[in-house]
């Protein structure tokens, strides 16, 4: 059992299982081969996979377990059909996705559809993301769905083809890590601050080769949107996937959504918790009370500090290059750095809760003439709700 500085090994009970163990074992159909419950597809990593199926004369094994959307090449200029996309490559990718999905019978939410959006936003939004599932997508931030107690991770294009054809994935079982938080988040400290502070602690390679479970009272106190932010950024800490055990907050989110089971299998879902004494290869313990609002100053998410701090002195050649690239000087107070642009969006923070928080902060104010601001809702549903709320 390996440990890192500031971390402790966890004694294991032979009969105890972690949340990760339970889901893996329930889906392992052969050695290093797992069944996939939900395959999410978008326009960037799927064209070659569909073409390979076509050339081999294969079909999509479970179209009903596959969901596609256009989400990487969607313009913000009001285009309602793929043909209106100005950029040639972007237009071709979206049109190719539409043709492939029609040919292979895969449900797709493309440009102009009421349910179109970032794949990691619409999955939870529709209720197709559920506890206990295995979920893959040709996108690194698939770990977002782990917030629901699912095992979710990104795959490559050749693996996209394999899942389309077989609904299984060849995958060696990763190592396991638990990040256990104590205390509680302070005023104004968000889920984004929590995970940035964590990455600052473990580094961008701290989770390499691991599935990370986030646990403890500060995690349990987060909304589902906050939990999705934490699991989403597992990748920035080097992890393969991030997971949070489902609880009443999870069940309330899923219940009543269009793809949610009715009734919810609560007895099954409540069993998706790590047993006392379960084995973890590594455990990190972090006092969440010590985390303040965070700002990244460099070129990786681990180059992070408190908003009240100053740009740190470079500790390595990489830090020096980062400061040069960012045109920053060590010792400059973070709050004195001039802002040029503000962006609110992405698969990390573009849900309605994120937009509500931002709106509350700027209510009664205007964007300064010295900077530009852009807000991109994560889905058509989020956009509609935001417009409804003004």
C-alpha cells in the first residue's frame, strides 16, 4: 500500500468494499473487461469510431444505452442548424455526427434541439446519469458523472469504437484513493475552491492511475452541482475518475427527471457506500476549513494560491516559465492583477446554480468598461431557465 507525504495508509478489512470496488465488481464480465451502462458521444471523438464500424460492417450494440450531443463546436451566435456554423471544420464535425447517429440509430441532441448541451451537463440534467452506473465518453471530463456515485471516465477514439460495437471496455482496474475532508467550508468558499485547493496539495500528478473517492462532511454538504464540479476536476489532479457516494441529495436531484427510473431503486442505491475498513491504496486527509477562495496564477491548476495572497516566488524552472508566460511578477498581490476577460461556463461551472451565484454577485452592477465578460450556459435548458429568471 503506497502513501505520499502527508498521507496515511488505510487498514483494510478483507470483506469490506469501497464504492469503487462495488461498482467495478458488479460490471466485470471477464478479467479486465467491464460492461458499460451508458456511452456518451459527441462530434469530436466519434467520427473515426463510427467509420470503423461502417467499414467492418458492425452495428451499435446498444443504441438505447448510447446518447449523443453536439457540444464542442457549438457557436454562440444563435445558429440553430449545423449548416449555419461558419467554421468549416466545426460544421463538418457536427453534420457528420448527425449523419452517423441517424445511420446507426443513436439518439442525438444536435444544434437547435431543446436538450442540446455540454454532454456532462445534459446527462445529469436528463436523469440518464444514475448511481451505480459505469459511464464512458470520448472526453476526459467524463469524471463529472461520478458525483452521482457512478464510475465514469474518459476513453480514446479506438475505445469509443469498442464500446459502440460491444458495450464493453477492456480496462485494467485502476488503483484507489480516498480524499477525506474534515471541518467545513468557510463563507464564500465554493466547490471550485475546494478542488483547486486539493489539487494545489496533491499536484497535477497526485491522482495518476487512481480512481478517487471524495468523502467527509464538507463533501456531503455540497449541492449536486458542487459535487459535479469537484468530480469534473479530478482530471486536473491526474485522476482516472472521481466519485462521491450517493445520498438523499443525489436521490432528490435524480427523482422526477425524464430518464429517471420510477420508482427510484433506493434500497440498491443506498448500498453504494464505502464499507468501514475498505482498502484504499492511498488516503489524503484535508482540513476544508483551512481552504480559502482560490486563484490559479500559472499554467497548471496546481499553481494556485489564496485570493488574499501574492504571486509566489518561483520554486522551479517550470514556475519561472509559467510566470513569464502569464506576464506576472512574484510578489504581486493577487487582488492587484488586472483582469481583461471574464468567462463563466464550460463543463465545470455552467449549470443554473453557477449562473445564479454569478448573477447574485453582480446584481445592481455593470461590467467595467475595461474588460469583457462572457456567459455560456451549459445547455439549452440552462439557458432557458436563466433567461426566465432574468
